[in-house]
C-alpha cells in the first residue's frame, strides 16, 4: 500500500519540479520578449531622445524583473530535487546554487533600483 503511495508522491514531485522549471523558463522568455518589444518601440519612436531612453530603461526593468522571477522558480526546483534525492553532494550543490543565485538576485535588484530612478 505504501509503495504505491510513495511512487505516486515521487511522480507528483517530478511533475511539480517540471512545472516550476517550465514556469521559470516562461518568465525569462516573457521578459525577453517584452524587453525586445520596448526596445523596438523606442527605436522606431520619433519622439525625443528622452522618450527613447525611457523605452530602453523600461525594457531593462521588465527584463531584470522577469529574470529575478525566473531565478526564484529555478531555486524552488533545486530545493524540490534536493528534498527528493537527499545526499551531502546535492545539499552542497544546493548551498552553492543558493549563494550564487542570491548574489545574482542582489545585484539585479540593485540594477533594478537604478533603472527605476532613471524612469
């Protein structure tokens, strides 16, 4: 009885991890697509240089925001996989990933604040 429950739980966790992974990819892709749209609007805009700069900063803001969101989903996937297959190796890898992604998120947030000040 518990073997079927355990197998079902493993399958559910695999689908959950896959869903979070796909959501992270979609967030980053969505940000990239939106950033390209803002860049194109700014490039083809006949407005003043100030308005064109607005579109450039807006594209950076959108892209950085979605990258941060995607990183959060990717981190959730790594936590789920570590919980599913715990070992000292995977725990160490998770720790390293958390540090790297936290640093990346910190610097992206810092850049985001600078961009928001310019908008």
